[in-house]
C-alpha cells in the first residue's frame, strides 16, 4: 500500500528498530557508565546521546539513498567537529564525541555482508578499549586547577611545603605539585596552579575553586 508514491510500511522498519536498540544500548553504557561516572557533566551527556540518535537516523536514511559513503561521512565530520569549534572542548570530551559518532555510524550503515555477531564484536571491542584506557591510564593521569591565593607570603620558595599543605587542607586533595603563576602585589594575591591525581582522592575539589580560595 502506498500513499503519494511512498509506502506506508517497509520491512526495514524492524531492522532499523533492532539496530537502533543495539546502538542506544552501547552508547548508553559508554556515556552513562564510562563518561558520566568520571566527569559528572550532564551537558555533554545530553549532547552525546542526542548526537548518537540523530547520526544513527541520518545514516540509516542516507543508506537508502544513492549517496557515496565518503560524502555521507563528510557531512557527519562537519556536523560533529566544525559546529563544536565555537566553544573550546577538552580533547577527552572530543574523543568521546568521535567514539559516539563512530558507534552510531557502524550500527546504522552495516549491511548484509556484516553479521550481527561481527556488529556486536565491533561494539564490544570499542567499549573494551575505553574501559581499559579509563581504568589503567586514568590512575596516572594528572589534573590541574588554577586558583587565586590570598596568603601571598606562602609563595616564597622557603614556604613551599607550607603552601602545599595549606592548599591540601583547603581542597581536601592530595597534591602532587604546586606552581606559582602571576603575582599581584597591589591586591596581595597570586595565581597558583595545583596538580593532583584524580584516582584515589578522598576529597573533591568542587565548583568553589573556580573563583578563589
């Protein structure tokens, strides 16, 4: 049955729903379990899921049109990267964005030449790679924050240990090192970079350190 030369039903609907379920399962695990558990950034979590949904349906639609694969992937590259250059995105968030787009493209564009077992293996391999890197490399990754220090006398070289201890007590973090930046003697303040390993910390830095200590 057709309506204005467009069929009201196509058997590809079941294929689309099944592949969409696979896609959202793996993207959901990636975003919720791996990304959000470590970053707690709801904005990027929303972005990743919606980009995955949109890219999946665009890919599945383009699959039925007479478009070259290179052209289609070029459209996704422009959509996923160029548009997001308006704001500075950390390299790790950009990597997760690329992974989300990649998973969606794989799940939507795979054809009869690729079995479902191969499709599942590709998704599992990507998740396994993310899990391995997050669990092993994140233990040695060093994060940093820029804070404003008012106890300007602590910036003297001989007071380094006291400076580090002061910052550890106020942030609740075990710091690896402290670097003194610009100093404003008129306001008696100094910009200080604190470095710490995110893994195994008892305290958390919190949003309050975005202003000053």
